[in-house]
C-alpha cells in the first residue's frame, strides 16, 4: 500500500521500510506516525514478509518528534501537559507497541542522526546497526525540559545500563556509532557505503530463520528482567514445549542429522 511519508520495497521475504521526510530529517509528524501505524498493522497479516528492515532517507534516520507539526491545540479546560500526554498515548505509543511486537524480526539501519524519539525508534529493532557517521542524542531533558519518552526510559538502561542511560539523557551528549557499538547501544557499526547491503544481508538471514523461535527468543529476553530466575527457567521450558511441536524444529533436527543447512518455513 502507498504511504505519504514512507516508502516500502519488498525483496524476497524482506520488506524495506524507509522513513521518507528527508526535508524534515524524518521527524515524527502525525502523518508519519499514522503511516508507521498502518504499515505495522498491514504486516500483521502479510505472510509473504518474514523480516523487516527499517531505515531513513536523506542525511538523518529520525530527528525525533516534529515540533513544527500543526497537530491541534489543547481543548478548552485542557492544560498543555494533558494535551501532550494525550498526543503520546494516541499517536506515539501505538507506533512503539506495534513496531516492538512485529510478527517477524526487525532490523533497524541508522543512516544518520537519531535524536530524541528517533533514538527510541532505532532501539525497537531486534538488531540495530548504524553507519559510521551516524550519531545518537537523547535531547529531551537538556533541550526541552522534558523526560525521555517513546520508551526511551525502558530501552536505554536495558541496552547500556542505568549509569550511562542517565548520563546520556541528562546531558544530551551525542554518541557516535563507534562508541554506540562499544557500549552496547547498537549491534554493529559499519562503513556508510556498506550500511544498506549489510542491513539487507542481516534481514535476509533472519527472514530465512525459524520465525516462531525468533519471536519466542525476543519475548524471553525482553521479559526476563521482570522475572525471578526460577520463573524464567519455567518460561523457557514452556517456550521450548511450544517450539518443539513446530515444523521448523523437525526440519532443524532433520538438517542436523543430514548435515545440511535447514530450510525453515516460519511454522
């Protein structure tokens, strides 16, 4: 389906989704948020897509929320704070929730600056890589007098630890891609010219994998910090019980015995 603020291109089982507001550094307008929401909704029923690659157009990945976007104003009797919170709940949160729970793996390729909510969007990837010239900046507090949102206070400390997360959020200091890789903010830093080919190769690799096992792995890692060790062991056992009954597991066993690469179907 065509979108005003996104471009989508499918190559085999990989769908590449590109933020397409280059003139605005792909900042998150209401229109772009709606397109991202509709795209994720369409992916929920698209059986031909087995991995998604998300990246940006132009010189930025995403510069955060578009503060110039004419998106209404507080209603009579509504404070500015109430209006901002409602805008988050109605427009930003659905995007985060849908893109963090895609029914297939998500690779994010950060091609330039990721700032504010753009950092949160980048960290939604199951695998996030970045061009060497890219940078990440959590600007909410030092620039706007706000706390980070769009999931940043959840995602950042889980990637880089509480001390670094607080430091970067309090200071807004940009982190280059090489440092981002070193501290665990992203999985890989690659040369600018190699970003798209490397991201496409990663997405194709994941698209050829056992989808249900990949999603179970995502859930186990994401939710593990919220459980006791004993609870996590039981959750692993339940996941393995479900996965052992899939066709992909039988294919994996057969491929191992026959000394050949597995041919997973995502079922």
